[in-house]
């Protein structure tokens, strides 16, 4: 169908395991749109099961709905929000030039937020002096420091000192030297969130974890190590890569790995919801759809929202 909408962009977000991708693909298929990923880990090649790249979700009746900003960086590289926003703007401009409606899909709060609000992002150089000071701090002290910043950098793992130090470094630069920013296009975004009740969400997360372990997620991490990706880097990526690496290096038993990883993913989903509530408090309207509804119903709700002026 031909989409007539006052919106320039549709953003479909929500916590992990909420079915965002299926809904985004369903809508894009109807309006002839294309997907732009907003996932901070799906940018990496070879990191598939652990990041939830559900490639089959992009297939509808044998036709693949195009998706951008997936598999664009080598594993081991530390892609960041500045690079994401830069790459997003390029893809967005290309789609609009071709009269293709862009559908953003992802649960990385900072990535989606940076598009919706049009943050003027900047590239943050390493601050060796600050890092030396921070490295002497305990994990709890680092968390306390990070909490003092108004808009801390989005991280998935609050138990990783290097990630927290980098987040503080970015926030510190933002407060003191945030003058080297680029202008972003004015985009009118419709933001839709997919939401389940807490217990259902937890059940979906647990079931998906077991499914992906059965599909070979441990083998995927082992292959990355065999290809030369350091265990330190994999731990930096957090969640599945952190805990499976700890298992493969003998730091955790299999049962401990599954238990700790399941807890960590539940905590991550809770942080995602906290981020979305923060967006709403700042005036961003998120239209929540019931994850329990049928796909046809959910697509219909989104199309109706898009058609409103």
C-alpha cells in the first residue's frame, strides 16, 4: 500500500524478547519500507545468536525486507553511538531519496533516543588522565560517579569496569567539551513500543535463552575466540558474550553460566524499561502496543497511528 503520513520515520522499540523485529518487518512489508537497526551489538559480523539477529523474521512469503546497519563492523571493534548516528543519517537520507519509508527497530535506548531527539553527537577521544584516576576506583565507586551525570552513556553491563569507565569518559566530555557536534536533520518520528506484562516478559526471555543455547550460542562464542577475538573484548560486549566466555574459560560452570546470564538479561530488560520511562518523562510520546495481540492487530494499530496527522 502507498503510505500517506506526516511522519518521516517510524521507530519500533521495546525491551529484549518483545517481538520488535517481527512487528517492524510486518509494517515495513505493508508500506514498502526498509528496516534500520537500532541495536548496539547487531552491528557486529559473526555475533548472531548472542545479539538476537533473527534473520528469518525479515522473510515474508519468501521475500526479504531489507535491513540496514546490521553486520557492518568486525567483532573486536568497539562501535559507538556517535558512529551509529552518523551511519543512520546516511541510510536515512538514502531511503528518503528513494521514497522508501524508514522503519527503525531496536531496543538500544541510547541509539533510538539519539535519533528521536536529534542529539548533536560527537566523537569522544580517550582521556588517559581521567582513565588512570578512574581505574583506581572500585566498581561501586564508578557506578556512583556515573550516576551523577545527567545523561550517562547507555551500557548493557554495569558489572564491567571498562564499560563504566568509558561511559564516564563520554559523559565527562559531554559536560566539558561538547562543542564539536554535527547538525542532524529534523525528523518527525512516530515511536511505538511493544510491551508485555512483567511475568510474561520474563518467561519469554528465559525461553529464548534456552532456545539460543540449543541453537549453538556457545559454539558461536567459541568460534569468535578461535578467530582471535580476545576474551577481554567478549566480556566487554556483556550479557551472552560475557557469561559464555566466563564458562568457556572455566570461570563458571554451565549451570552457573545459565543462571547468571538469565538474571543479567532480566536485569537488562528492566533497565531498558527504565530508559523508556525516562524518555517519556522528557516528553517523548511512546505508543505502547500489547505484545499479546496478534501480528495483524499490532500492524493495524501501527498503520492507524502512522495515518494520523
